[in-house]
């Protein structure tokens, strides 16, 4: 497995991996390109790919192996219906089985039941349906795009209805709503009209050079279709969005949820393999490559200070807590020269400034906390705790931060001994959480956790072990083995020859994905 992982590097010497193709990404890209016009071949190829990746029940999941869900099926249904494409009849039947007669009211109710008060993904889905001509705009909750004209430091206080990373969608979709159905409130209508140009300039300022917001086809697709469907098909943001979508399509006509997770999988692989797996030249290359990925300026998207790492080496990545922790741990594997120590000092400081008042670590921004993907989470907090331990001496504040992080983990242990992660789940369970992943990640903190807390977590994992020795998927089993040293799990893992990845990854707003390298990386770490 180690040899296979080393062989999976790109020619330059780091890892890029491969994210699963996504019906959701593909349908949003198709609709965006359809509304812009002039991309008929890409649209036809995408429709053909969707038709061959429809589940037997007529619905669509987020990736291969995922059950049909209301969000992705609604999006694909709107696209297929707009083009009168094969599969639309079966998708219609699936939706009718879920919501009854398909109306704006029934779909809005079903989708809001999934996302509650979080409008981050619900409103884009409904906007997509409106732009596809499936129904009107009157039942779609309004996104107050004019609020994006306020200072960024105010965002966490004014109660935006979307999470921190969804600012482009807030602006573009809000403007589409204002274009198609202006507010009947004269004050609101005037405010939106007055801030339209300013907020478009903000949108342009946070678009990366690649054109892809967060390097993500869904977010870029929603922004592009909203602008193109509102008379702004020739706007610079729209044009750059189209450039990203046409550049990121795969040969089979599909799109993944993101271009790649190169920084993330590279740091995971380095930490799994250990320094002895690399030659001196290979370590030197990986050191330089990782240092090059550290953000050295205030990031325009989140106003994040310098010092953090994002998930990719591409311009759409944004510094975040999980990737910064992974990079710090990988640098500790690669050495401790002055360049590495300077980068680690800045990275540790970045994590210190990210820590929330509850002691936990969020993903992008400190202090937002209202919506799930902006809150502290156990898996990110445990990762940061291990990163701080690896670089304990670079900042005197680390001691206090670690104490607060441990308290957070103790306070957020579930009654059954588990911890619930943020960015990973299980699409086949009722609540779609993945406590095996979350608990294993926290238990990697080892003796940093109180003995009784650690014991309860281990007991939970052992209770989840199956008769064959596994803990579920290859990924879940490997993580549990790495955290506990469980021999039966290791024996099961060592017999696995089919390392097909499972859709355990969670992207924004419960968008499922698999990553080709996860089974291999996690298995190497466990068996080592």
C-alpha cells in the first residue's frame, strides 16, 4: 500500500488525487452554460452523462454509490426538463413520490425541511429551478445581497442567512431575485438598486484568477447562471465563471465538486508515510511545495490574515483550519529548518486567531457560529490540537489554546462516547453523521485527552466494530485502527485489495463526494 501511495504522486512529486464526478456539479454547470449560450457540445455531453448516472429509482445522488436525495434530484430534474432530455420523466416520478404534485410550494417545503433556516443551499436550488423556467420567483426566500456592501467585519454580527463561504452566491442570486422580482418594499427596493454596482464590484474582487469560486463548480455555476439569467451574460464575473467551467469539465462530460484537494491529500500522505518514505530530494521538494501553498497576504474572500493553508494549490482555495493543521503536521515530518519554523510559527498563530470563544476551531472564520458549517467542530479542533502539540514551542499562547481546545472536546463528547465530525458523514444513515470518523480523529490526540474521556471514545469505537473486524468502509476502518491499534481491524484492512473509495466526504451543505486517495492514505497510516 505504501508503494501504491508513493506511485500515486503527480510527476512533479506531490499528490493531487481525484474527486468523484458529481451529478450536482454537472447539472449546475450545464444550466450555467445553457443560460450563457454558445456551449452546445458541452451541454449535450453533460446531459448524456447525467442520463447514464441516474439511479435505478429515477433520482440522483451526489456521487457514485450515493442514494437519491431531494436536492440533487431537484436540480437535475430542472435541467433535464429545461432541455426535454432523457431521464426527466423518471426524475419527475421520483420527485412526485417525495413531495406529491410538483409545485413551487411543495418543492420549497421539502428543501427547507432539509436545510432549516440555513439558506446557503436551499435558495440556490430554488433559484436554479426558477431560471430553468420550472416555476416563478415568488416562493423563494430573498437573499439580502445589499448587506454585502457593509464592512466585512460586520458580517458575523448582522446575521447573514448564508454561511461565510457563500458570499458570491448571496450577491449573484440576490441580484437575480432583484432583477426578476423586485421587492414591494420601497426602501428595500431602493437600497438594492443603489448597491447593485458596488456589490458586483465586490463579487469581482473576490473571484479568483481561475474564475472558480472556491475552485467549486456548484458555487461557480450558481453565480454564473444567476448573472447570465439576469441580463449580465457579458459581465466579467460571468465570463470568468464560464472560463472555469469550460476548463474544468472532464472528458466524459461531467464535473467534480472541486478541481482538486491537492494540499489536503499531500499533507495527509506525508503524515501517513512518515519522513523515512522519502529521499532527501523528495523531502526537499515537498518542503518547498508546502511552503509555497501558505497564504502570505490577507485573503480577499474571507479577509483571513496571512499564515494559513487552503485545500488546493489552485487560486480558488481559501485558508481554513483543517488544512492549516494538516500542513503544520506535515512540516513537522519534513524537518525543522529556519524556513519551516518560520512558516510553522505563522501557521500556529493563524490557528490561534481562528479559535472560537468556546475553545473549538471553525473552518474559515472566527465568531460566525450561527449556521452549522461556520461553527466549531470536534474533528477540526482535534486536528489543531495535534498541530499545536507538534509546534508547542513557537508561541507562548499555545498552552492556553490547547487547554481550551481540550475542554471543548470534553464538553462536546456525545453521551455514547462519540464525537460528530463536520466535513465527513455517512449518506446511508438516518442522520447522515459519521461518528466513527469523528471519534477516531479525536482519539488521535491520545494522552492529551483525559483518561475517562478517551476510554469512553474507545468503547464507542469498539461497539461499532463488525464481526468481520471492520468498522464500516475502508476509510472508517483505517481511521479507527490508526486511533486505537485494533488488531482485528488491522487484519481485515490488510486483506483488502479493492480500494474503491466510499462517498464519506461532505462538501458544502451536505454535498457528498469520494476521493480516490482516501482509502490508500488512511490504510497506510493505520497499518504503519
